[in-house]
C-alpha cells in the first residue's frame, strides 16, 4: 500500500469501491461503479445474470494486474466495502485472470486501471474482478507471482481476506490459472479460439436490462458461493459442448446442440447427449438448504423456490407458478411427524389470519408477544405458552417445542375443531354382480382380497363395514353380529329406493367378523349363475348414500358394465370417429348426466369418498363415473377387459393398498401464504367448499393437490414468502388432528434465479394437471400444444438471458434445474390421457388415466410419465446371490429404441403395472425356464407380451 | 328410547366418548347437543352437584349420573322409563370405569376414549325396546329405586348459571362503583379542606409578606 499513488487510489475507490474487472481481453471493465465487491451472498438473489453492456472492452482487462501502484490501493477499500452495496451488488464471481504466465506484463496497462473504457453510464458494474496484486510488494513481485503460477486472486473473490497473497484461487479447477497480468493486449487481437473461460457473471444491478455484450465470457459463477443461493452447485452437469466456444457454458446452464455444430460432422442431435432422468426424481436441494426449518419437500414442493417480486417477472417466467402439496406423504422410518398437544391452552394461532404457530414466527417483547410471519400481526403470547427469550431472541424452551423448530407438525385438535365426535373408519362396498363381473372373475378376486385385508383395515376395533350388491335389483345384506349367515334383502323398486333395515347394514367389523367372512366366502358362488346383464348403478348409488350418510367414510364401487337402469343411466358414446378433432370432442371426456356431479356433491357433504373400480371390456363411461371420485377426493382404478388370470395381482395389490393404507377421514385442507401472494386455482381430486377450503372426505399418502398462486400487487416488498398447509383430519385411531406444513421461499428480482431454483417435478406435475383440465374443455391437441408452448416459451425466455453473451447459435440452452423438462413435456403429451386421437387410446382408458394423474404425488407422476426400464436377463443368468445386487446389475435404461436388444428381457415399470418384454432372439433356455414349455415357443412369435406377474417377478423380488 | 349418549369429565367438561351415529332421525340433534355441552360446562363450574338428575328439555329428557368425576348422560323420550334409562347409564358407568377408570384424569384430548362407542352402541340396542322380557323384568325390579331423583327443567338448570353470572356481575359492578365512590369522596374532602382554610392561609401569607417587606425596606 505504501507505494500507492494517492490519486489513483481516490480514483478507484471513489464510488464506494470500485470493482475492477480485469479479466480477459474481452471483458468489459467498468470501474467507478458502486457495485463493488458484490460477491457476498446477500446479493446473489438480486443479481441479474444478464450481460450488461455493449461495451466491449477494448483494452484487456489485465490492466489491473499490471501492478501499478495505483491499483493496489484498492485493495483495502475493496475488501470491506464489498458487502456494501445492498441490493445492487452483483454477486459476481470474479473471473480469475487468465493470462498465461509467459506473457509479458506490460506495465503500460495501468492506465486502464480503474477507468473503464466504456461509458459508465450504460454499463452496469462489471464483474468486479481484480487481479491479485500482492500487497505492498514491489511490482516485481507481481511478476513473480504469475510465474509461480499462483492463481490470481481477486479481491472480490475473497472479500474477506485483506491481503493479496492470501487470496484464494478461483475454485474452478478447470480454469487455467494465469497470473493476473497485463499484457493481454494480444488477446484482443487473438481470435477467441482458446475459448475464453466462462465467467459467470452473477450480478449486476438488477435494474439493468441485459444488453448485448460482445464478450463471451460469462462472469460470475464460481468462487465463493453465497450461502443463500446455491449457485455453483446448480451449474455443471450439463453436457459439455463440443465446440470450443462452448466449453464452460456448463458453468451457468446446460446446453444441447440441436443443429449441427460448427466444425462437427454429425448433423442433428446426439441422442446420448439428451438428458434423461434415469435416477428418478431429484428433489431440489435449494428448498431445504436455504431454509432448514422448511417442511420436507415430500409434503410441499414449489415450482420454483424463488418467488418473483413483480408481475413482470411472473409473466416472463412462463411456467406455472404454484405448489404441489401431498399432506400425508409417507415418511421414512423414524421420521414421523411430531405430535404437539396444547391441551387446554388451545392451539396457538394468529388472531387475524389464523396461521398456526410455526418455526418462522418471531417472539418479541421479552417473549410476551409473537409476530405472525404471514400477516405480520403482533399477537399476545398466552400465559401458559410464555417463555423467556435468551440473548439471541430465541425462546429458552425451544427444544421442547417441535412446532417452533420443525416445518411439519401435528397438533391435537381440541373440541372446537370438531362438529361431531371423530368418526370411525368406514368401508362400504357397492358391487356389481351382473354377468360380466362374474364371468371375468372379478367377483372372486375382489372377495378374496377384501377378506384377506380384514385384519389390516385401519381403526380396529371401531371399523365399520357394509355391502350392497346390484344388478337389475339392489341387494342389501343384514350382517347383525348375532346372525351366522348374512341375510339378503332385495329391493327391486328402482324409482324409489329405500333402505330395508335401519341398522345392521353397516356393522362393526370386529363384532360381525364371522358374518362378514361368511358373506365374502359365499359371494362368488351366490351369483355364479347370474345371467343378468343390467346394471342399476344409479339407484344402488343412492341406496349406498342413504346407508352411509350418517357417518361418512369410503365407498368402493366395483362396476363392470355401463349403468343401464334407473336414474343415472348412461349411454354409449365415444364410438363416433367423426367427433374427434372437432370442437365437440371434449364433451366425451366430461360427464354427460348432471346426476353424477350432484351425487358427488352430496357425498362430499356427508364425508363420503368414492373410489371407482371399473372392469369392463366395453365402454363404461369412466368420464361420468369418475366424476364421483373426482369431487369426493377419491380415485379411479381402471382395468380394461379385466380377466382374473391376467389382472388378478394388480387388482389384489391396488385394492389391498386402498383398504389398508393409513387414511385420514373427514378432512379439510387450506393453504395460506404471505401477504402479496394469493392462491388462485386448485387442481386435483377434491371439492372446494369455500374459495380456498378444500374438502377431502378421505385423504391418504397417494393423493397430492396442486395449486397455482399469483401476485396480488405489482411489486412484492417482502424478502420472504411463507406458505402454510394445514390439514384438519380424523385419524383412523379416532384422534382429530391438524397437520401443519410450513415453508419459506425467498423473493428474487432475477429471472435467472427463478429458473435456477425451479423444481422440475413440481412443474411437470402442475403442467400435466393443467393439460388434463384443458383437455376437458378443448381438443386434445390444444392441451398438448399448451404444454409445449409453455415449455418453449420458458426456454426461449431463458435463452434470452444468456444468448447475447454466449454464442449459442444452433444450440438449445436450459437451466440445470429444468434439464428434464422438455423430456417430461413430451411424456405428458404421450401419456395415456393426452396422446394421439381417437385410435390411440380408448376413451375410457384416457379418462381413467386423466383422473389418476390428477391425484398423483410428484414422484409417482414422474415415474408414470417416464417409467423405469431395466434389462434383467443378465441378472437372471448370473444366478442371483445377494438381494441388493439387483440394483447394481440392473440400471435404468433410457426409454429409446436403442436400449432394447432383441436378445434380452426387459422390465418396464411405471408404478402401476409392470411390462415384461421378451426379446425376439431371447435364448430359448432362458425363456423356457421362465415360462412354461409351450408358451416359450409362443414368445418367438409374440415378441411383446404384457404380464403383471409370473415367476420373473417373484424371482426378482421386485417391488 | 335412547337418542343421545355422551360421557364427559366433570372437572373441565372435556367430552370423553359419545355414542356412534347419535342423532340419527332427529331434526334438531344439534340443538340438543349444544344443550348437553352447556350442561357439562355448568357441571364443570361446580353447580348441580346432585349425582343423579333428570332434566327435561322439549319432548325429551336428559338423565345423567355423576360418578368418579365423570358424567354419563343420555337423552331419551319423555315416555321412556326413567328406571331403564338409569340402568342403562349404570351399565355404561361400570364398563367405562373398568376400562378407562385410571386414565380419566390424564386424558388430554377430546374424545380420548371414543373407542368406547362400540360398547355404547351395543348396550343401547339392549335398551332400545322397552317391552323385551329383559327390560320388563328390570322395570319390575323393586330393588332399584329412582323415585328420589330430582327432575328439573333444562331452562332452569342452564338458567341457574346465568342467574349466578348475573349476580356475580352485579356484585362486581357494585364493588367497582363503590370504589369509584370512595375515590370521589376523598377528592371532595380535600376540596372542602382547601375551601375552608385557603382564605386564612392567604391572609396569613399577605401579613407575613408585609412584615417581611417592611423589614426589608426599612
């Protein structure tokens, strides 16, 4: 410092600190900008990655490095002030000066130091890189340093280390480290061939519009990663661009060559380079990383965990802005949600917005008040809840209050949260016993499955159970515990259905167990010779409603023909090819008869959830039947052309899971969010009770709900937006509970940040729900186009952010976080619910898939969209020894034709069914070992065969 | 015939169990449930400590037993024999004490013993029909006396609380008003004092001043 020229010093430091960009030849240098030092994490969010200006840097950056005395003075100023600029500070990463050590230092450069050549006005603060200048050392030392290959240090880089020599080298190892040196003039002249290392320029003044910058280096991104924004972690991983120019783009985003790259021979794209989600769903780490007290992402996922601060950002983001909530997601062993009982104190909630107390509320006034994090109201702390604050403002009893440390908790609901005593779990079965149900074997499989599940029904000993069967008449069963055999009562008056018995149609399972078992045993044989083809579905539904309306519960409907009698009868539709492609096409996918929607509304009101199991080989109008499930929080299971030998295992598995999984009853859910943000639409299977109260007669871990939100004001003033999901439900054990998930997300001003923190899973989930909803009122094609358009627009917007600074012509660029988005977009368009036209999927299958996808949690949705494909023949031949070896030997393969070898056996698993694919050239020995002798030969002819069971699976212990 | 059955802890009115699907076929079940809750609240305040009582409400009667800090209450038609109703409650009581007697004090959440509803359900059925042999023999059983059980009206019972509330309100108002009165009186006293002595004090002051001034001048 002693050598410094005072004038110079002033110059440089003038505006709070001058950042110097001394980088490469083409780097613009702007000094005299206040934005110095912005590496600090705080700025990161605000940084606009756009490239600032058009000011090419005529003189090579290294000037700074030239060791001019003038330069050095900056150091001190720099080190500290770097944090200074509050919001404007660009988090820049400073590019390491890359100069070859051999280059001659030209002292002449010094003149440039500090004074940007570019007109400062246009230029946002340039990357603040200052080549490292060892402090206080004579110029020589400067030179020495380079020769020793010391990585140059930038002040910016290590704002904390005051002295030059300590400065840390730029982290990225890939970068050539050149001593920060002048003498780069030559660089200017040089053609870019040595691809300029990319610098990510993290930050600029947020307000700066991106301007075309002639240089290709992207500054910014390495070095100290600010804790808030996981920046460096998210880069990388992209496929390395083949051409030199691109090398290093991976730092900031991924790119994919779509056209032929200059200098390479192969035109078109390389299929191997396409990103594929072979590891399944990857949850964004930023969500939990930034706010460790957030609930786990299995409960709540935001499409981007960076909330835009203005309407204009929202509109530029293009993708849906929303959340996917799975309130009861299965927790891994040992991670149960803690239960909090406030007992007589009552649950602590905000007086105004009714937010539940959560880890983000702040206690003030010595612990006597708490400030609601959502509406900022100051609430009084009740006496029973009072605790002193320690020096850091935290409650001293924090460790005894999981609700103040965990993002997910369950409160025991006091009596005010009950309109009636907790209901018992209730299962009511409405079974079609017409000829097709008997013939397909459905009746038998179903009866066996239910019987085997009786022990595992949740809620014993309170569980209630009941049955109705129907064909052209309705049959009720008296299962009074004192009987030995159930009594059957037949009601044939379909116009005016009545319940023949006040009690005992719905019985306590533990008391009437023998009767129920006797009934299930005799059910298949009872209707063995039934030749009735009619189906009085509507009247039976009404009867079930009358029986259940007292308690609510779950209604499981087994239907194998088109409802043909009484109210709610449906007619064949959808077989008219001409409707497809016209504006009337969508009417096939919505219920025809308002009866179903009306019934669904009534069911919801009385806390009944309806699950539909449809088995027909012919048209059954799932669109209408599914409406019952859609509005009651239920689910549709569809087994086209059910045949017990083929579909037995699937039905057994799904029915058993439906009956035995932990279920929450008579639930309502609400999601709250901070001021300035508002939830606008909800997507999933449920009924909205008021504008934002989701009524869910039954919920379980396999149901997720998506919602979109919008900004209420044009500009968000808060730094953080909080979300809180509250689900009030009755557990099967008879406890009334409130499950609360709280999450925080930071508000950003930078579009690039939004993309970086995007969550593909949530985006895909929301996109597919929107597409399916769209297919209910528009043509399929429109729905598909909408998905594609959204993705294209988003990528285009993203490209705009970067294309100006990198020559990315002919390449597609995308953020690392969304690298699978295009693929999943394609999968959505190819999913059963949306693909093709008339011939590509049966109407029923299409509707059933639509209903299913509307309810799926993110992970299952992704698996359905992009199933896993495994090659198993090698594994089978090798004689399995250890169980876990399976995972090692069998890797997920890309879903491409190239992955299939005609000599192999493959398993495709989409979470609902397993397809075993036998290659045409499969070795006969293997085939014979797996299947019976005779059918082994068949495989030669039918190379594809679907099966859901078989020895293959049992051998593999495939889950 | 039994319409409603509820079991609550007397100390704080916390509901412990309730009959399943109670209130079926009743138009205004909610109203009566509200009344029951109000009744429990009254009980928790220590009123109506009679351990057995019948309370008339509309076309129905509440019968309740308080035993071991738990209140067993049922609502029946007026025509339903009181004797049977109390026997029903005793049955519940015996079973409940046997099953949950030691956990009653520690129950922290409402309906902590909701599992008891299956027993309630079962027992209720036994008492549903007054003409079964079993019930008739119970009715004729002279050993069980219910004559001395008091019958009151629900308005009266719930009204007691209200009236007491009123009285305590009035008395508290009286207290605060008398305090205000005392303050005022003290204030007036002071004023009177001032009025009385102020002229004298002024005259004295003037005289002293004069004396002092004269001394200074001369």
